[in-house]
């Protein structure tokens, strides 16, 4: 009787391990990938400015896109290798 109980416990543990490895782990990996993608999108949005012109032709650069108007997305941080020097003339 004791051996039958040990076999049943071993089978139950094997079934739990199978479920964890085939169902739960892939689900958690997919959720982790989705969260990482959402964080990457949010980081790109945080690094974006919007350049657009109003009806009078004035140039605006804002952190929110204008509604109902064409705009261009520009990064806040310069690309690697670009020197930014305000003293050049």
C-alpha cells in the first residue's frame, strides 16, 4: 500500500512538472515578451518630439503630436556620432 502511494505521488509530481514546462512556462515567457515590447514602445515614445507648423507657418516642436495636423517625429537624443555644438557659427 505504501508503494502504491509513493507511485501515485511520483505520477502526480511528474504530471505537475509536465504541466509547468508545457503550459505555464510558455505562457509566462509570452507575457514577459509582451511586457518587454510594451516597455520598448513606451521608451521610444518618451524619446520622441513632434515637429509641425501651424496655420501661420510657424514651426513648433512639442512632446505631444498635434491633432488634425501633419507632423514629423524626431528623436530627443541625437544619433551616435553626431556632435552637437551651439557655439559654431
